[in-house]
C-alpha cells in the first residue's frame, strides 16, 4: 500500500500548480500569465504558489523544464529522429505561450548568472548529441553523405528550429513544420549517401 504523507501531498500540489501554469501560459503567454491567474485556475491564491515556488521566475523555469521533458520524451519515442523534430515543432504551434516562454528564457539565459543558463547549456548539448548520433547512424548505412560533419549539422538543425519558432511568434502564417522539414532535407543532402 502506498504511503501518503505531507511530502506526497506537497508534491501533488506542486505538480497541480505546474500543470495549471502550463495550461495558462499555453493560452495567455508567459507575460500574460500572472500568479493570481494561475492560482485562480485551481482555486488557490498566489501566496500559496510562492510557498512551493519562491519566485515567479522559478515557477516559469520549472514549467519550461516540464514542457521540455515532455517534448524530449516524444522525440526519443519516435523511431525517426527527424520526423520527431518536425512533429515537435508542429505540436508547438498549439502552445504559443510556451514557445514564447522558451524563446524569451533562451535569450535571457545567455547571461551565465541567469537561473536557466545551465538548463539551456545541458539541453543543447544533449539534443545536439542525440541528433548527431542519428546522423552518424545514417552515414554508416549510406543514407547520409559521409562528408557531412554530424555535430555541425546537428547544431545547425537546432539553431534553425529555434530560429523558426522566433519567426513564427512574429508571423503565425509561417508553416514551421514544413520549413524545418525542408531544412532537414537540404542539410542532410536528401539522403542517397552523396559524397
């Protein structure tokens, strides 16, 4: 039988606040999502949120981490890494507020003292390694040109994906998924093991 206590109840409340924050930020954007608004959505006041997350920035950072973990799980579950990247960008069109949070925090986190700095450093390193490994696997079977530098190509795909999302926030008529798909094809040389 699973034991329940103050810690379990506290973790449930914390998770409930995070889910509410994800929902509100998805709709309202991170600038428009106040602690009061997040609290109202689950029937608590903002002081209660501060009990679990000492600042709004800490809450936003945890929202970003939770969202990114969900995206990473979707990506690694997909048999085709590149189709997974495209699908992730397509999913992001349904959560513009979270895309806005991601891009704003990514820009702010260039400052090494920003609380999300290490999160982004680690995220980029893991994602680049994951994509580069897939490129190398494809090079080994001849479906991607051996001359392509896998680490550089992976870094450029991440940069293009993130850049597309910034452009999309400014101009929602952009089809991010189609644009990223085209970039993947161009970067990997359309397959065929060209030298």
